[in-house]
C-alpha cells in the first residue's frame, strides 16, 4: 500500500537558518511526489513537484529512491515561509496520498 | 481561467442531522474531482474521487457519500452526521496534468 510519512508535526527554526522538512514514502511503482503548502488563511496550493526539478520560493526537493525520501529544503528560512507543508505521492488514477503535514514556524 | 468554489465555509450541525457540501468548478470540462478531509491531528485523507458524471470511487468506508450530478459539480452528503464527521473538508479538481487545485474548504463541527 502507498504511504507517505512526515515524521515531524511541528518544526521551528529561526529566520536565516536552514530548514529541512522530511518526507518518506512507500510505493511499489515509480513514484511521483509533490509538496503542497497552506499559508495561514489561504488555500492549499502546489509548491513543487519532483519531475520538474525546480526551485520555488527558494525551496528544493530531491527524490532519493534509495532512501525513499523527498525532503524539502531551503538554505535560509524566511518568516513568510511559516505554513503547513504536505508531502504527497501520486498513485493510480491520479489520486494523491498525503502525509500528515508539518507545521513550520520561522521565528524572527 | 479555472476556478473552484466550495461552500459553506463553516458549518455547525447537530449529531444525527443531514449534511450537504457543494463544490463547483468553472473554466474547465470533465475535471477529476475529489473530496478530502483533514481531521484534527491527522493528514489529508482522500474520501471520494470522480472521473465523470455519476462515477464515484470511495476510498474509505464511512458515514458519508458523494454524488456528481453534473460535470462540474461534486456534492458531499450524509443522512445522519456523527461526532467523528467533524473536520475540515476540501474539494479539489485536476486535469490530466495531475496538479490539484483546492477549494477554500469547509470547517464542519458536529455537536
């Protein structure tokens, strides 16, 4: 069965510090992974997807098939990065399986 | 451009009462439609998935049902709400690009 695990429910860092939100998955097929973000009082929205290998708002995520991980990283966190982050895995029929989410707080 | 509307934003209902949450999409045709729920302390759980009118897939056994009477309308219902139905419900749509677009959500409190 497909599963996405985000081991940290809460993560707090100071502004300017590096941040890494962990995501591990289990899936027997070829994975397609995403990070979604929900800022306070805003809709859940796509942050990035692994196949595009892009950097959005300074965030990057590399798919590591050996470790079955897709950790989200940013070298210098900003206060506006404070949000709820969800890792997601696409399964059959274009259905996304989400992790439980990590609430990131960036302190001034 | 495509937009998704979901209402109501908040809802307080007594146990045993019926439920109807509506979601509509504009600016696209034949979208894939989804209902997700985010319960307190848990992640987003897929409840229902639809690839077309009248085609509903249920992901988990539960007290809820879904219907798609029109191409761009997706309704989440219950005949009798339970306390455990409380949570934040999100409607979403996607095309074959797999990117999901979410509604603004409904906070349901069952008392």
